[in-house]
C-alpha cells in the first residue's frame, strides 16, 4: 500500500509539473507597447550562427536580422536586447514572454501559424542543395537513397521528412554543423536556405559546392506572440518603410559582403572561452552550495523522521523529491525551471540554471549524506543527548563531522558530475564552456581544436578539484 501511495503521489507531482508548464506556455501574457516603452527596451530572440542573418563577431551578435530588429527598437525609441538560444527554444522564448518577438530567418508554416503571428515577409529565399566538391549528386533526384543533413525544425527539415526517397535525414542544431559533417564525409548532402548556402560555399570553396536547383520557395518573417497585433503592426510598418526607402537592400548587401576568414583566429575566439569558463565556474559553485545545503536537510529529515509519526509526511515528501529528481533528466529539469516555474518572473537564465542544477544535485547529495549519517553508530547520538545536547546540536557537532569523512569521496564524485552537467546550460542561451566550444566550431569550421581546448579545460578543472578534495580529506584524517 505504501509503495502504491508513493507511486501515485510521484505521478501526481510529475503531472502537476507538466500542467504548470503548459499553463505558462499558453498563458496570454502579450507584449504591450506601453510596457516596452516603460521598460525602456524591447527583447528579440534569435539563433546564431545563421550567417548572414545572425552571426557572432568579437562576441557581439550582428547580421541582417539584428539590424532589422534595431530598426524596430528605434521606431519605439527603446534599446534592443537580444537572446541567443537554440533554434528549438525560439517558440518557448516567445510563448513564455522571454522575448517580445523572434527574428531568426523564420518562415511561416501552417503549424507555426497556429501558435504565432507573423509579420509581412522581409526576405524571399529558397532551399538549396549543398554537396561535396567530388560528389556525384547533380540534382534533387540523385538524393534518392542518400543521407541528407538539415537544421532541426527548419523548412528543409520538413521538406526532407516528406521525401520518402531520401534514405536518412540527419538533424543538426545548426546548419554549419551539418556542413562540417558533409566536409568530413559523414553525410551526402545538406539542404539549407539558398542565401545561407552561398555564404557557406564562399567560406569553403575548395570543399563544397551548391547546386543551381531550387527546391522550394519561401520567405522570412518576424514572429510575435499570438494575438499581439499592436506590436505586429509596428513591425510591419518598419518592414514596409525600410523596403520602400532602400535600407533593407543596403542591410542585406552589407552583411552578405562581409567575409569571415576561417584562418587562425583563436586569439580572437579566446573571449568565448573566458566567458564560458566564468559561467561554468559560477554555476557549478553556486549549485554545489545549494545542493549541499538541500542535501543535508533532506537527508536529516529522512534519517530522523524514522519511527516518528509526526514527521512521517516530511519523510514522504523527501522521498518523493528524490524520486522525481533522480528519475528525470537534468536538461528537462532545466527547461521546467527556466520556461515553467520561473517563466513569469523573467529571472535571468544564469539564476534559473543555478537553481535547476542545485535542486538536481541536492537529491544525489541527500542520498550520500543519508548513507554517511547511517554509517555513524547511533550510540554517538545517544551519547550527545545524554550530555544534554539537543538533537540538532548533536547532529551538527557530532554526527555530521564524522559522516563527512565517510561521504567525502562520493561527494567529490557528485561535484565532478555537477561541473560537467552544467554543459547543457547552452540550451537556454548561456555561454558555458561547451557552448563556447560550439560557437568557435561554428565560426571556424574546425571541430578538433576548439573542442580539444574545451575538453582540456574541463580536465584541468576536474583534476584540480580532485586534488583539493584529497588535501581536505587528509586534513580530516589528521
């Protein structure tokens, strides 16, 4: 019966989490022009790199979409803020009011139109086929039985998913990752927007080639939350204005003509590594503190509520918390924290990540601490109480110091796991070490060196952390 009740409560908790997130996702918290002007800024979400529409230069986002978004901000006489997130997070960003609009080379589709409203088109394009220089593929018919790479969630993804003749569709977070696989011989072709394809070919003329055939015709628009006609009207006015006065053509020409050399620029890229290292250390340290405090509290509840009917409910809640956290992926917990629980509070992504990783770590630390406390002879508790110490004082001054020696190796393992676990923070737009390596890889079209540098830094951090914990353990033994 107890197991059944626990299962029911766990299911109910997970269900409540899901409903909670869904409510926030579909909540009608539409952007208000008055609020934007009151705040003094307007927020746009995009997904870089997608050159020439959005790309990073000296750690600053630039591109056609950024310039158009700046025109919208200028129209409202406010500052522009830009969130750079993964492409599959753009809809979440908008629907949860983390941004006011999305400008990311986005095409209107029937599925997207159900949840978002789109502006007038500002750019016409088509889907193109990019192949290796020595490829035998001459047209779309030759894709039959081939392995094709696309960027996930794009119209190229939709096109390839509907083409039953293609042997396999490989989906990438970024189209540049697909091109890197193409140059490495892992896939046969890449389907990407024609304008972006031109830039990719210009940067890698000796390795890839674009076919002349156009697969589909489409246009790029700016997306706003469903029903936000006030902001949509202003965006449409801006698009109409820059089309008529020729500014749009100048913006496109300016960014198309910029040629980012793929030669050795790792000194320039070091800024991304520095920022990633700072954010990784900040998240790891703060989350570890939260995890240790939470873990000790949860473990103490579990241990000292045994046989105490008054505390039975707290023990049950602690068990439920541990079951949910240990039974779900850290990435899902991060999304729930950022887009769900903290969605309406506009909390920064760093704070959301720290809380998510801290709560996740707390569940594992709790089990380590519980095992450590139980390894200390119960006579120690009785001895402390017989000396007139309270249960809490005995726990803090007698039990936990002895337990710490027993659990230090397992806590060290948890700290190392936490450090590496923060690598998923890039999914909500945080530039951590892994994200920094990914950015450099996307800009330099070289995978081995940036990823090796990131791996080396992680290794140094882990070795350093292990060394510190060993010294601490020696001092405890003395």
